[in-house]
């Protein structure tokens, strides 16, 4: 790899599958290092974290880099590219090694190279999401053009007033899907046609709302999430949304911004039938969805994250993210 540190006891290399558990521990320790002194508690699910890392490394193996001191992992970075978007998913350095430019070196190691271009030949857009409480990362990303711009709120809780969500309008057809992409036998559609419908709807909606397609991410999301596909009366794609068995909702996307709160409501009501608590991330661009979620009883539980970019990407008024690493 290019860009090895001047300190010869530190080296950077591409991560292997065997590094991912150690990377998850670096993330946990790095987050706890600044959250604990602020009285914030970290919610941590190591298997889910490692599962996400494995997906990110599988899709972008050349953009998942580990830093070691004398062979011991002390930091890592991961980024992904979909269409014209480069996104910094993860950047963490253990507390005792912070402030010595290792974060900068790791970031430079995963940034786009001169040959990395958008499909139209333009430079890739740079995006990231970072904790509002963290001045170092906000400053570091801004220096590389990824200026913090859009607050993203983690909402959690029981759905005490589900009627606060508007219902999907007449004429919008909702087709449920189960993990794996089948419709769970609800309509009798065979697995192949259910998967084709899922691919058709998610591709059309992502192209319109995000500006890029990401079949690899949908394949991964289908591993453990169910959800809803929306079409209009003519069968044209209108939206999609996912929910996980533990009550986590997202991603959710609609062609028409006014449909977003109703689709979130449908997913939240379905989730509430299975588990007592729901959670999701809503940005400040999706105002009506945020208002509806709060009216339905969900609560803001953490300090907001901030989505940053050097040039705009995605229409967040029509989109709720998967998470902070995989937008
Ligand atoms: C964020 C993190 C990865 C950065 O790595 P690092 O090795 O500590 O960072 P570096 O030393 O390379 O650079 C930090 C830069 O921020 C600057 N900085 C620090 N505090 C700052 C502040 N309050 N305002 C502006 N700039 C600040 C530093 O001066 C330095 O820039 P310089 O090299 O020009 O002096 C690391 O601190 C970390 O893991 N933190 C905890 C976890 C975390 O928040 N990760 C990011 C989540 S999105």
C-alpha cells in the first residue's frame, strides 16, 4: 500500500476477514473513549457490527484498511463506492493513539485515487456521517471537503400513538416481502417473480431518490430484513421500506416525499405487532416523517449525527437511511 507512516513501528494494510472482530473492538473502545466522559452510554451489538463490516469489506476490499503498531491493530478505515458516490463508512483509532495523524493517514488511504471516477467521468462525490459530539472527526472530514450539513436523529421507543401516521393513499399497492425476498407466501407469487419485483422497485426508486443503484446492498439487506414494496395502480414503482426483526426500520425511500411518513407508519405498525420497541434514523430533510414519528410516540434518544458531503447526493426528503455506515 502507498502512504506508509513515517513511524516505522506503524504499518497500514488491507483488512482480511480475520481482522473484523478486532476492528469492531477498536470501534467500541474509540466510541466509548469520548462518549463515557460525556455521560453517554453506548448501545453495542458486536455480531451485527461484524456482519456489517463483512459486507463492507466484501463489496470494497480495497477500501478497508487496518493500521497496526508492532503487529497489533490500533485503527481502521472503511469506505464504499456506489455509482458516483464515495462514502466514508468507518474511521476509528484507539484512544491512546489519537491526535498523532493516524486518522488522517487512514482517511487518505481509503479516499478515491486519481482513477476512481463517477460513471459520467466526474470526480466522485465525498460523503460521511459523523457524531455531532465529536469535534475531531467533524473537523477532519470538513478539511477534506466533507462539510457537516444535515442532522440525523436516532428515534426509539414504543409506538404509543400509531394513528399519528397517515395511511397510504388509495391506489398505492403495498406488497410485503420476507427475508430472502419472497413475499412469504402471501400472494402465491413464486420466489423468482417476488425477487424480480423487489429488484425492479428498488432499482427504479434508488436511481431516482439516491442517484445510484446498489443491488449488492439490497441483497445484504434481504439477509435479515422484511419490508414493503409500493407501486401505483399502473404497477409503476413508488417506494420501498425495510424492517428488521428487532424493530429497526430502514432504509425507506419513496418517489413522492408526501408518501414517506405513511410508509414509515406502515412499517412501524407492522414492526409493533412483533416487538415492543421500534428504532430508525430520520434526517432533518424528512421533516414530515420526523414530526409523524415524534407524534406517534418515538423519542430522540442520542445526540444527533451529522451527514456531510462535498457536493450534494441523494434526496433526503424522500429517504431514511439504513444506518450511519451504509447510508
Ligand atoms: C476521529 C479519529 C478517527 C481521528 O483520528 P486521529 O488520529 O485522532 O486524528 P488526526 O490526529 O489524524 O487528526 C485530527 C485533526 O483534527 C484536529 N482537531 C482536533 N480537535 C479539533 C477541534 N476541536 N477543532 C478543529 N480541529 C480539531 C487536529 O488538530 C488534527 O488536525 P492536524 O493534524 O491538522 O493538527 C479518532 O480521533 C477517533 O477514533 N475518535 C473516536 C471515534 C470517532 O469519533 N470516530 C469517528 C466517528 S465518525
